[in-house]
């Protein structure tokens, strides 16, 4: 072969400095691109062999990554189809830059590496992010082909001559530049290969590693071991998601979960095996982890692959927001690779995939609910937050999930949303025909309000999760006709579910006025409004409540519900004095000093039951209680 020098056909400024500039922050992907190219070449020779277009011996197709710290080189070697000199000129010099002009025009302002690599055929040239010179030694599989050697120093000039490779395949040799010395570390290369090449379909070898193997027994009959050097194979070439579900046992799925997350302490609850080939190609396995009531879950646990090449773990444009709480793998060649996230959002296939995954997750949950409701209820504490999150953020998911979403009451009985509506619709009806769902967000703290509600035959839901302030609004909108939710401590129970019949106040008008004045004087707080009301004698003498609407708006403001205005407003409480309670009658009839003391004591007891009595007020209450005893 005659030695040849030439210029890469490119009709714009030198693109290499631009590649380095834009991709500097993500320069480790050079190894992903080059190893992926080697795998592609290896798979192509297998394909040609299966089609009868190559009759030679395939041999060992393992791809080798070699590091020479002294020579400052990294070499990626394959035994794939190889290239002739003409093919190198075509694929490396011309096609790789066919989109260069368009790239320079459209992406000058790009700041994401994924906007460049791959989209314009620049995968091979990512090598120049870390190398000041790149060589190719290649020998084509074609009979009578001559080995070819290509070299380029990062300018648009190249040299091509006869190569010295004697077996089919390609070596890509990177002469690492000074700024990229970090890649001359064995540990760094291992780290990148573990990240990007862990499940590639062709074996990837990176040197050797030490391992122990049995070596007989010692004098005491105990097993002995010896250290041996074995090939350091990076990857599992046939991961679980590439197999048919019928080939896999539950243990296989659990083992694969451990392979993905070796440091995870918990096993997943269950999983979904994705497998579709129309209208797009998608495979994968999604695992449901134990979420419990924790919104601060580590995200980015779903890994995106394309033909077993790791792409990213930032999948928020491919997977709906609420499904980010899942773990696992998605593999699709139809997801546009190496492009900006804004492009992903605009891509039609991404939207279809997003909808498909949502449907599969909803179908799986419904299947489990129908086939094993008891088991589903037992898992509810682990998956309830996830399901509610999905219902609040995705309307299509909510339409399906309303059939299996559970609500639990203070007796720990579980109901679907429709079942609960049927349970209370004839009992908890107020005078205006509204169906009132009573709920608590703290069973222990609000027991003084729960007990009177249960005594009247009412039911109280337990909504104590981090999303339940928002979920209460969802139940009002979708839970059934004329449903209203009221927290059990928002007022006395007869006010929460107000009936037409009114109790008679046992106090005279003058007594009622005296009681009101004594409580106002004892309380002496602008944020406390006193009301004397006719309640059952068995109800508490004094209750301190916060209006349901205001409290809910303030709670939503705390959890980022867009109600910031309400979050800045002060709390305003209502003090309901039960005019029919014997203690209140006593307060009305007592002398001024005694009446004021009893009113203060009754009010402090109400505060204490709400956890609102603290500091000096609590100390004074304890001292006064001791004196009264």
C-alpha cells in the first residue's frame, strides 16, 4: 500500500478543539464510544457468519482494553470485521464528519455533551477529548485484504499506510494527553468500564485479576486456598432483561437486583419485566423497592441502556416523575441516544415509551391486588406512597389506580376508595348532603378527637403520610360525589358533621356571657377565639381547634403545594367551650377568682391534649394542678 497523507473533508473551522471544549466535563464517555464500536464490529462478524457471508473461524471475540502507563496509551482491540484502507477513509474521514457543518451551525451554544456525540457521527472522535494522537491498526475480514494503519494528531490532517495487524479486527490506540492523565490509572479505567460496559453483549477483558481457588487441605484437614491470576472480564453478556420471563425464576430476578445494586440491604417487593417490539423496541426490568413514608428517596436508580450499552441514569424524560422511585433497567434502541434532554422530551417514541411504562406498572399493581389482596394490603406501607404520588402526578395512572389504591382507618382496616365511599355515604352525611370523611394525621396526638367520633359510630381515616395533605384534596375531587375531608381535630365532631337537629344550651344567656368572658380573660391571646356552644354533656368541656381550610393550606405550603401565601399567615384557633358540660356550669356559677382559675385550668388541659402547652405555661399548669389536688 502506498503511504498517503490527506485532509479530512470538513467545510468549517477545525472541529477538534470544539469537541474538546464542549465535551470536557464528560470526557470519560470516550471509552464507552470506543468499546461500543469494538462490540459492534464483533457482532457484525457474527452476523456475517450466520448469514454464510463469512466462512472463517470466528475464534475468541473478546474485546480487550489495555493500559500502558509507561507509554501513556490506552488500546481497544477487537476481532470483529476490521476495515480496509478505503473503508477507513470512508467511515473515519468522511461519514464521521458528514454532519459537521450542521453541528457547527446548530450546536455552537450547546452545553451538554450528549448534544454532540453520536447525533452527528462523532462517537469515534470523542477519543480526541483525551488523546493528542490516535492510531488505528486494522485488518478486514475480506479475503486478500491488506492491513491498514491510520493516524491523526487532532488536526484535520491524517496519514494512512500499510499496517502491521496480522489477524482480523481493529486496534484503536490512544496516546493520552497531559490534561487527561487521570485515565492512565487502572482503577479509573476499571470504574468507567464497570459503569458503561457492565452488560455489553460481547466479553470485555481488562487485564487480569487475582482470585482464590481451593488448593487441597492443610494438616488439620481444613481447606486451603491459593491465589491465581484470571482474566478480568468486566461484563455479564446475557443479563436478565435480555431473557424471556419464562426462562427466569424469582431467584434469578433477585440475583440480578443484587448485581445492579450490590450494596442494597433490602430485597425488592416485586418487579415488572418489560418486553415490547411494536410500535417501538423496549426491554427491561423495573423493581419496586420498599419506599415507606420517605420522599427523600435517592433518585436516578433506573439505568437506561441501548443494546446493552449504558447511556445514563437520568431518565426523568423517559420515565414519568413518580416512577423515578422505582429501580431497574430500561433498554431501548428507539430512544434517541446522546442528545439533549430537551430533544428527548420532543421525541415521539419517548412519549410512547413513557405511556407504555406507566400502563405496565398500573396493570402489574392491579394484577397483584386482584390475585392476592391480602398480600397487597401487607405491602401497602411500602408501596402506598409511590401509588399516591403517581395518582397525584399522572392522570392516566390515577384512572387505573383508583381501583387498587387503599385507604386505611384508625382500626387498621383497609378499603379501596370506592369501598370506603360505600361504607360511610349513608352515615357521615351532614345537613347539606355532603359526605364527610373524617381523618387524622396523628392517631396518638389526636386521640381525644378520634374517640368521640368513634363513639358516635363514625369512621376515621388514617392519613399520616408526607403526601396525604395533597391526597386529601384528591379524595375530595375523585373519591365520590359531594365528598369533603375534615381532619378530626378541626372542630368538635358535631360541627364537623353538622346535623339539622340542635342541642339546647343549658346555660342562660347571662351565664353564657360570664363563661365567655372568663375564658377570654384566662386565655388572653389574640389568636384564640372563644365560642360557647351546646354539645353533649359527655363531650370534652373545652376543645382547641384549627380551621380545616386554613390548616390544610398551611400544610400544603410546607410541602411545596404552591400555597406560600397561606404559609406566612399566623395560626388562628377556635376555643369551643361546651356549655352543657358540668365543669362549665361550675365555672359559670363560681366566684370570680375561682371561676377564672377553673377556666384557665380547663383551657390548659385542652392545650395539653393538642401538644400546644409548652415552656413556662406548662410549668405553671403543673404547679397549679398540684395545688388543686
